[in-house]
């Protein structure tokens, strides 16, 4: 996959989010950025944000951040709170 392939990155982000929801053990997501001069402004603002996976806002934000197409940005979100309860 090449950087800037927005469609593929969005598909992967959506598939990851759906798999995490389906597993039922991921409770929250945390957003990460590179925290350097090359990161994009939206990712910088969201760095460290923790949201519940079942919130619609989190789903939209996660897909957008995980599919960032800024060549210099290495943003992503991942499961934060994982619990069998």
C-alpha cells in the first residue's frame, strides 16, 4: 500500500474499528500522533484523546485519523482499555 492511498487506508481503519467492536473486549480507543514538527494539525489536537468505542463520534474520528493521508503524519488509534467484563 502506498502512502496517500486514501481509499485503502480508510478501508483498513474501518475494518479495524469493526473488528474491535465485534470482539466486544475493546472498551476505549486512544489516539496517537508522532508529536513532532511534521505531524498534521488535526492529529496534534487529538493526540492522547481517549474515547469509548461505542460512541459514534469515536468511530468517525478514528476512521479519519487512521486514514490520515498527510505524507509526514504517522497518526493512528488503537485499543486502550481492553476488558473481558
